C-alpha cells in the first residue's frame, strides 16, 4: 500500500483526496502500521476508513465491503478505487480529469494494466516517455493499446474488467459494489459489467479505456485465501447469474437503470 501511495504522490495534478479503506478483522486493524507509514500526499494525510470483516466470516476477505466504505467516505465528484497492489503512472489523475471534462456523458474510465520489467522502486524513478518495457498482466489489460502522450481513451462498452473511475452519484444509483461477493473472483468485475450494460444496452454512460496511462502491478506474496476453491466456486456461480440477469434485463436491473435515469434527470435539473 505504501508504494501505491508513493505513486499517487508523484501525480502531476495533486488536487485530489485519498481514502484508505482497510479490509481487516476488527481485532487486527493495523492502525499502528498505518500510522508508521508516510502516507501524506501534498501535505495532507489520507482519510483512513476501517472496514471490518463480518462475524462468521472473519477470515474471508470482504473486498467489496471495503470498497463501498471507501467510496462512501470519498467527498469528490469522481471516485477511483485502486487496489493496493497497483501503482498508477504520474499522469493518471490529470488524464482522468481532462477526459471527464471533454465528455458529454457520464464516463467510467479504466487504465491499461501491466507488469514492469523492473522493481517497484525502479518504476518510481521513471517518467512519462521513459516507461521502458512492460509485459501484459491480464488478457484484458489491453497493453497493446497503450500509447504514451496526451490524454486519450477508447470507447469500450464491452470492457470485461479493470480499475474504473466513475461518478460517485453513479455508484450510489447502482447500490455500489455487491457485498455478497467474498474473497476473490468476480467481486469488483461485476460492477464493471453493470457499467458496460448501462453503455451498451441503454446508452446512458460511456465506458472507456484510458489508454494513455498504465497501472503497474506490484509483486507481492499470494494470500492463502486467493485460491480458496469454496469461495471461488460461489463467486463464479453468482457472477454468472448476475451476467445472465443483465442480458435478460431482470427486474432488479430495471430498477437500477431507472435509478440511474432519475439521478441523471436530477443532475440536469429536469
């Protein structure tokens, strides 16, 4: 997490707020560890939001509960939940703001993802135009579409996953990240699929790949629960069910679309 914060500290446009949402058991909330880290950005300490795991599932990561807690605490117009094992490049916030200003629709933007050919410390010394060689991280990382230079994005209404930035009101209208997902597998991706459905099926927003920025994955030890087969199977089944509901325009999804439309009408003053 400290390296992710350090990468945010290098942003060219530093007019933004950082919220750290901690997914932990209540008894091992790492307050002392957080206090020992230099997390300040532009002279400001980030907002720390404890997101305690629920009784009965203390040993299972509650990723979406933590994401929702962070989004709820955020005070900005746009929210960008970033996993703590990712390091955004120095242009990320500036490019996000520029592309949002240019769009005539609400936008969700996700950057290209990659792993560097160097250590995180070495990556921190690099600047735009001096990225060096990187390789693909995930099949949907779209590294082949990355281009250094001015802020640019590509309309991608079928984006399968990513680290999307989105208007806070949109997160609220959709009911946030679904907290029935536990551990890994489909948890944050499910919200990406709803964004895509709002774009492809209803034309209400635009889902775009922020292809002028890279998010670099930091090497770190694997959590033993990462490959927990029980939760993987449960999440996979639930994710498949949600995708079927989206394609069939299920009643719950119609309700969420109506909530988005209502929020857009209120924002436009209609």
